[in-house]
C-alpha cells in the first residue's frame, strides 16, 4: 500500500481514478477516449459545460461572476491577474504571507507598482494583525494567498479591503471549505492539489473586472477573450477538465464542500494534536491560529536532520510517500488534501506516535 502525501500534484480519489480508467478507451459509448475528441464537438462541449456548472453549484457562484478554465498554472495567473487588473490605477497591494504570494508580488512588479502591505518577514509563520496593514486606497486590487503550500500558513478570515477588489490565490485549499464568493473580485486555483491533475487553472472573476487588460496582454491570458469564448478560444486541456468534472461529482457524493471541510478539520487536528502533545519532539513553526488544514510542516527535535531522514525512511518503508518538507523550509511536510482519507491520516498519525515513543 502506498499513501501519497505530496503537496501537488497530489493524491486523487481512488474512486475517480478507477472511473476514468474504465472510460479511458471508450467514453460513454463513443468508441473513443475523451483525450481524442474535438474540443468543439458536442460530447466534449457537454463535459466542459458540466465542469463549469459543477464549480458554480459547489461554490454557490453568484450570477455576476464568470468561471474560466485557463492554462499556465498558478504561476500564469501571477502575471494574468496583474496584466488584467492593474491598469485602473497602475498599482496593487500585496499581502505576502509565504513563498507563493512572494512570487506573485515579484511578478506583479513587471507590470506596475506592487506594494507590500506589511514588510516581508524573514520567516513565514503568521499573519500580522489587519490593524497593522497599510492598504493603499488607490490600489487597483489587493492580492493574497489563502493557503501557503510551502509554509503551511492559512487564513482564517477574508481580508477587509474597503471595496477595493480582493484577489485570492486558492490553489492549495480550493474546494476544501465554503466561502462567500461575493467578497472577492477574483479567485484562482490550479487543479493539481484538491480537484484534479495539473493542467488547468480555475478563475472565478466578477464581471466588472473583465475587459481592462493592458494592451500587451496575450490573448490566452486576457480574461475578456477567455470569457467571451467560454474558455475554448484555443484548445483547452480537455482530458484534465474531464477528470476534474469527475472529481466534482465525487465531492458532491461526499457531502459537498462542507463535507470536505469536515474531513480536513478531522485529519489536520489529528496530526496537530500529536505535534502539540509531543513535548516539543515535533514542532510546527506556524502560529496555532494560522496553521493550515492542507499543508502541515513540522520539524523533529528542533531540526535534527539525521532523525528527520530516519523518519522519512521509515515512513517510506510503510508506504507513506512524499513527506519531505520543501527545500526552503526543510523538515517534514504532510499534505492532507481532499483525496487523503481519514484512515490515511490515522495511519500517519499512528506512525508519528510510534516514532516519538521510540526516539524521544
Ligand atoms: N500558488 C500556490 C498556493 C501553489 O501552491 C502553487 C504551486 N503549486 C502555485 C501557486 C503555482 O502553481 P503552478 O505550479 O501551477 O504554476
């Protein structure tokens, strides 16, 4: 048995993998794979439209928002967001709470003035109080990352921006908890953590923010162009979108987004409790309030690399893969995305307790 605790691309629901396998050579009696179909044919068009419909339904997306399916990953959106939205005033505010929002901030500086809302800390372990933020009333938008995949810092609130459009990177906690879409100007998320394989990025954007792209914006990144063509202005990643649509059905069968949140709370509190009750054998650097339900970084004995290597080796022998922390923070990181079952998390938790007993 192998359990894949990777940060993304990540574990996908077994049930969906099997479903897709069954349909791989013959989709719904068509005699061909979805991979081989025209992106403008009736069969694929239905798959595409159903995927968008499911996103709208699962997240309760209001009518004045468009759902776009784009390529270029989260990184592509670092540029696209800026090229499409910064034109209004030429500047934007960035809330930098980890390495991904830092990357987005750096990218934005290519297209306008990007301001840090608070100074960049040396280590990303918390979210400064909103009263300390310096928001620019003239910003075209305020940007943040809801869950920092590398650092394990997750927001437990939606920033207040006083009517300036709020832009959110939800790549690593998308569809893991409910949220009020109407509080946002734009939300984007790469698929490869919670909703499918890599290759498609979901963008949810309020209608009034569409149509203001800088002249240099490539058409594939221009939200107006993508929206006008219902995300088929060029060939979309058809098979990936099909796969995601199957994951959406799986989420619906498993309690919807609230069901995913309940599971995430259960799985992550199991591991955090073990960390907290280990007498500092395991330590998580993140402030308790902002500890991520999706990505849980921790060290062993204050960063004993020999012991951490031993932990990873033993874990792999038991089939638990990809638990190594990101190279920039070291240690261990477990990711507990939607497809990780409670049993998977319990298995890891049991191993952590045993490893603690044998090495404390
Ligand atoms: N944002 C977040 C929060 C991420 O975790 C990642 C990495 N998967 C990215 C953006 C960049 O995504 P991509 O590799 O798809 O460009």
